[in-house]
C-alpha cells in the first residue's frame, strides 16, 4: 500500500468542493428574491457603485502595474550586484508579514504625524504640529497603492528569482553584452521575455488580489467611498442587501477576469513589439545613472517595508511621543500588560488556526504530490491558483450561504477549512518543483536495500526535502495568520483572531493598541520563518527551496 | 587590422589563490592563441577578464589594448570582443534568423535580412531561418552561434571550448568552418584538446591549481 488515488481524491474534493459551492452559492444569492438581471440593474443604478468601481480599478490596477515595473527595475538594476544578496535576505520577512500588520506600519510611517515627517520636522518642513494637508488613509487611495506595492513587490521579485535559476541568466548576459548590448537591453530583450511566461500566473494572482483586497483596503483605503470589495463586505452583513453584495461580487469577478484578459492581450501586443525591437539590432550605451536610480528605487522600497515593520514595536512600547519628536521620550510596557487579557484569546485562536491548517495543508500537499509522482493523479498546477485568482468575496459569500444552511457558520471547523483552502495552493506550489525534481535514484537505492515504500518516504524522501517542507509550512502559517475575510464571514464574528481584531480596531482603537496587535500578528509568521530557516540549516543535506510561487 | 595586447595580468581566485601571474601576450589579426591547461587553472577566467564578465570574488589587474586603445576599463558591450561558449546559448525565444539579426550590427531592414540569409547560406543552413533553434542539430547550432557572434563585428574572437560538446564526426567540420570564418580576426581559443588547435597557432599553457603555477607561451 502506498499514497494513492483515494487520499489524493479526498484532498481534491476538500479543496474543490468549497470553491465550486462558493461560486454557486454566490450565484444563487445573486438571483435571490427576483431575477438576476433585475438585481443587476439595482446594483448598476446604485450611485455608490461608480465611485467604488473607479477607485477599485485605479488602486488595484495602478498598484499591479507598479509591482510589475518595480520588479523589473529591481531585477535589472540589482541582479548580480553586491546588494543583491542583502536585498534577497530582506524580502522573505516582508513576504511573511500579514497585510494588515504591514498596513498599520505604513500608516504609522506616512501619516501626518508619522515617522517620515517627524524625521524631517521641524528643521526641513517647518512643522511643529502635524500638518492637515493630507491624511492616511487618503481620499485618492494613494496610501493603499503604496501598501499594496510594498507588500506585493517582494512576492513577485521572489517568484522571479526562483524562476531565474532555469534561465541561464549569467550566460545570457555575457553573450548579450559581448554582442554589444547594455545590461538593461540584455534584460529587456533576452531575459524578461523568457521570464514573463514563468511568472505570469503569479502576477495575475497579484492583480486579482489588488483588485479585491479587503483588510488592507479597510486600513489604508478611503472610506467614502470605499473600494468595491470593502463596500460589498459592508453590504453582505445586512440580510436585506445580501443579494446586492452577491451581484457586486460577481461584478468584481468580472472586473478581475477583464483585467486578466487585458494583461494577456497586452502581453501579445508587447510581445510583437519586443520581437521587432530584437530584430533591429540597435545598441545604445547603458546608463549608469539609470542603473543607480533603479538601485535607489529598490532600496527605497525595501526600506519602506522594513521601517513600516519597525514602527510597530516602536509604537507598542512608546509612552510619550509628541510631534515632532523623532523618537518617543518615554517608554512603557503598559500597552502590553493592559491588553494582555483582551489579546490572549485572539492570539491563541490565530495560533490554533495557523498550526492546524499548516499541518493539514503540508500533509495534503505531500499526499497530492506523492500521488502525482506515482502517476495516480494528473498534474493540475493551474487548479491551485483558483483561490488566488477568484476574489475572496465571490467565493466566501457563497460559501457562507452553505455554511449557514449546514449550521456550520460561526464554528471553528468551517473557518479552519477556509484557512486550509487558502494555504494549500502555496504549499503545493512551493513543494512541487523540489518534490518532482528529487533524483528518483535515492528511492531506487533505498528499495534495493529492501526498504519498503512508507519507510523510504519517511526516512529518505522527506528528510531530503526537509527544507522545502519547512518553508512550505512557514508560508502556510503566514497565510493563515493573515486571513481576515474567511475568518470574519465564516466565523460570523464568533471566531476572533488577531487579523479580525486589528481590522476591527481601525478608527476606534488608539495607535499603541493597534501597534500591540500588529506586532503580535507579525511575530507569529516571522517566528515560523525563522524556525523553518533554522531547521533548513540543521538539515544540511536537504534540497534547497526550489520555487516560490 | 586588429591587434590584442594583454599586459601584466594577475588573476586571483575567490579563495585568494593566484591563477595567472605576469601574463603578457599580443595577438594580431589572423593569429590564434590556444589557451590550454587543466580544469580550474583559470583558462575560462582569463576570457571572463577579457570580456569583463568575471564572477564576483575574482580579482584581476592588468591592461588590455585593442588596436592601440586601452579597453580594460570599458564595460563588456563596448569592448568589441566576441565570445562563443561551450554551450551555444541560442536564445530559445527567437528563431534562428532572429538570433542572427540580434547579433548583426547596423544596416537597413532589407540589408539586414539579406546579410542574415547570406550567412545562413554560407553555413549550409539556407531555409533554416524561421526554425526554432531547438530543432537544429548540435553542429548546426554551433555554426549559428559562431555566425551570431561574427555578425556583431567583433575585433577579437574568444572561443571557450566551442567544439567539446560536438560528436567527433562533426567536430572537424565545425573546426574548419570556424577557422575559415574567423581568419581575419585575432582568436583566443580555450581548449583541452590539442586537435582543436590549428596549425601555426601559439599555445599558452597554464599550470595546474595547487602547484607552483607556470604560465608558458609556446611559439608556433
């Protein structure tokens, strides 16, 4: 007996059924009461829709374009330099930190009384009080765009770095440069065209996320009007407007599909233009200024992320921190001791969901990949991207309907299931390359020694893949800790986690308490990453992590 | 007519081990210098230094003059030194003709097309222009790779074990093609195989690592 079809099929059913049921449920809800077209008309005639749509497309679209552009800039200007290693070390922690915690840090950094202005005031700005010219969040959604760019660029850069390994970058650069092309032209003509197909799905997942994000949009986005996804969450909480929310969720899915289609169309057009440019043989000298500028942008981006994270502990221990003082004038543990009672339960719940869903996600990922390796199930890489491409609102509104019918809504089981569904894709995508590429002769060698299947799996394959497994588990923990909307909707307010508490605190909670919650939320995934890294280092024989989706 | 002059080259590996010391040589048009030595002796690093593509950690001092002009402070793309590696590195997202067009310098669109077609004919690859490089044989790929470099109009040609991956039947054919096409250039050839070295070529022997290093220039 070995890991086979039945176990893998169980994984597939547990993964696909809530996705299918969620979509169906949202569709059913959208056509509730009357008919779908009438409900659609009701939504389209709502005066709030136009503003929410414009804001959603502006923030989500611009943030995604900036993420793609900055990723290219980082790769072209920093790859192969001494700073490259430092940059690569700084990115995974930024990736691990939950969106909500980072959003709070960014608000602390760029607010009128934030750290950036404190550093420059009053000597450079003349301000001895926080200015009133702007706010964070702002009406245009600029703060939200900054938050999304800081959070999502490391994701795309790391996905690109993982894929560069198979593209002979150094050799291509050597050949291209000895043919007379500058490094930037070598990247744009030789490497980026081959890299793009490998990171296309990751970019589309970022685009879908940016258009449909809820927690970050509540914390950094404008409130009147909010983005479409935030407005829909407000509508779904009222039973009389649930069908409107469901229609809106389908509309949001349509926007995501249209945006993805636009990306694919642009890819065709840009591809044709790029092919023409490759044939014209034009060389121009590379610009050191442009390269330096690119490096500076990469550093500013990294620094913004790192400083945002540093703001959290700073505020959580600050007792007196008057504007324009750069640093707190007094420190205290009070915010921690006072809030200990109220944050204990959400912290334990967060830890519980994270650990259990990570364990189950890693087990399920191993079951699937092992069955796939043995030819029992087909390779379905695109399937794992479904929860990352379909807006959470669209899946969860419908999922909630079924959960209410099954009297599961509000229980920990359905919340856990949702966390698992959102963690599993990352686990499979991280593990897949290493699992598939591990030399089969290790297993053959074990089998010829008379060792059985399970013992070989346990004593040979898993230890050899300890690095990717640990990394996948850490990512699963990070994904679970960050889940806001699944916990809110399926937990029906009865499952409080750090994510739900932090977002609920927006507008009503003081900075220091927000910082305390954000620190706790950031510490959990960071600890998981540190433990995974330590484990990886101890297992020196383990295969390196081969891919980050 | 181009001439390459290397003066006082000192090349050190990342661990601090001296790979090449006090190397001086000059190479005129039509001359071939074969660089020979065991693995890890610094042969490819010498090419890396000449093209400014040495991996991080290597340290090198010395001067490179090309046609009387010092070029060792110039970036790779301005040195006019062509490089052909052991693997052909034909870009997989371009057709055979597009690979050659990518290498070719200057000319109108029509002239460029004509030159590429002529080059393909010269290499016995007429009609292969629109083919995917992956569909070519090893020998065909080696010819396209060499042509791509030559079309970029280099002043010097560096060949890093260009024949080692070819089967013995094709090797002689490609050697002949290479020496015919590059007869007007100074050529630096890195190889393990004496049979690769054309008649009249000088040989630069680099000592093995871990022992007292001797770099010896053997005249033609």
